[in-house]
C-alpha cells in the first residue's frame, strides 16, 4: 500500500510540475504578491536566526567546517546515484556510488574526500534535473517559508528526493531533532559559506526579491546544464 502511494505521488508531482513551458529567463511569477510576503518573512528569519547561527558556525576551524561539508555531500550521493540512473547517465551514477563507497569506508563517513584524490569529482544532481531530462517544464516561480525560491518543478523534485533518500529511512526511528539535523546543518553550512555574497546582495540590491529570483534562475539553469567529464573513468582507471 505504501509503495502504491509513493508511485502515485511521483506521477502526481510530475503532473503539477508541468503546467506550461517557460524559459529560465522568463519564469512565470503569478504569485508575486504572496511570494514577496513569504520572502520578507524568510529574510527576517535569516537576519535574526540563520545568519547569527552561521556566524558562530564560521568560527569553527576550517578543517572541521570542510569535514562537515564533505559528510553532508557524501550523504547525498545515494540520491545522486538514483537520479543519474533515472536520467540514463550510467557513468555519472557509477561515479556517485563509487564516491559514496570510498568516502564512507575509508574517509570517516565522508569527512575526508578520498574519492576526489582518486579523480572522482563531486557532481550533484536531483530529481528536478531528472524531470527536466524527461521533458517536464520549469513551471511557476515560488517562494516557500524557511526554504526560499523554487520553481514548481524543483519543488516536486525536492519532495521526491526526500521520499527516495535512504538517510530518512535510516533515521526514521530517531527523535525528530535527529531526523532534521542534517537539513538544519546543511542550511547553516550553506549560509556560512555564502555569508559575504548574501550580505552584499541584501545591502546593494534595489529590489532584493528580484535579485534573488534572478540569481536562483541563473544558478538552476547553470546546474541543469552541468555534466560530469566523460573521461573521468579513463583517468580513474
């Protein structure tokens, strides 16, 4: 029954992710008024909560910050593997699973990126990219509380990635704070790593909402067009 529900959920999300075709430069924003309200709410959360925590986090020694970042990256490799399989990118899928095995076994759960030293480079993907590969359109621009910018396709992909992520099943019997701790840690780590960029953007933008929207669209477009070097396995072996 659970399996049947998940399959139907996936098809439902694919449908809602495909309302109309828009280019990244002209992503439709029919909910701009509510999006701007949520943007203001998120900005206050960032100013009064996330940024101060991130400032404290940034005081950690660089090797510890790098180690935490590497562990978070490593925990996402099973999702990368699954999505690369669904995208038909077999070489990338093998690279992701090999990175996970090597770093989990010999790199202290990924704290040390040994796979990178073996020329297996980090390369992320997600179900949004899978949906894009399958022909689903970008959809409308959304701003979600606590999460921030998403296209409707990206939102659908994020939900499916959560469903598919084996880490969630591994932690399903733990306390709520333990289950959500990787997500919280990822947010703090990402905010800390982009501290100067975000602060400058907030201070210098005439319209902070529009600036973030533009950056989101550009970053997703760039991310969707990235691919792993075809010669990576020749170099590795």
